[in-house]
C-alpha cells in the first residue's frame, strides 16, 4: 500500500487518530463536574418516625438537627462519628429545655440548682425530672439514659484521640453512635408530648 502524496490530500487514518487525540485532550482539560455525595438516611422505624414527627411539631430546627445527625450517621465516608453523636445529644438537651421553664422548675420542692455567676439555674437533671414527671413518667429511668449517653459520647471522643487511625475504627464508632441515637430517641419519647 502506497502512502498518499501531498497531492492526494491528508491521510484519513492520521486525521482519525488526530481527532481521537483531540477529544481525549478536551475531556481531560474540560472542567470536571464533581457530584456531591449526599448520604441517604435509612427509613425510620414506626416508633422513631412518630417521635420525629412529634419533635417536628414542636421545633423544626431541632427536628432538622436530628435529621442531620441521622444523615451524617449514614455517611460511610466519614472518618469519625463524634459530630453526629454530639449533634444528637445537643438536640436531646435542647428538647428537654424546651419543655422545662426555669421558673416552673424553681418552684419544685426538690429544686437545688447550679450556681452560675450570681444566679442559680436548674441543672439538666432537674430539667429532665420536671419534664418527665409532668408527663407522668419515671424520671430516674430517663436520667440514667441521659447519663449513659453523656458517658458514651465522652468515651467516643477520647477514643478518636487515642487511636492512630480513625479509618480503622470508624465502623465501631458508627455502631456506637447508632446505639446512642436509639437512646436519644428513647429520651425524646419520654419528653415530647403525644
């Protein structure tokens, strides 16, 4: 097969290969669109969905906060799950405070409070006791759950600093936070009105 001469025109094979090369170069230099990975939240069980709906009726912000913790919990790319645990705990604390007005707690015969500056304010345990008792529940059981949640979240945070590689224990953290959020739902069930 004879090579075409200049008078025959450009080599069709050369043009084809040049076109392929140009397409590849353009693909490499074209701005890449990076899709954000939005982790899906697993469907809530019936009782948890009910608690979430009750929370949403009381405060959209608190419900969104708990929703964010659940979404973060299902993000398998996280190196640590301390953030979702902390967010769920703070959501629980804020919900308790929502139903525990300081002045009402201070009227209770068991009120001792915590000295903060020149004021004595209700402790978190007193707030929880007030809310759960006003709903007719056993405040000791709810207080034990809150204490357990605080202790486990503290341990979770310490473990992040004690371990060399967060990636190696992220799954263990994730399982622990999943359990903690279950306890948060149990406390919210005691606190939220039906």
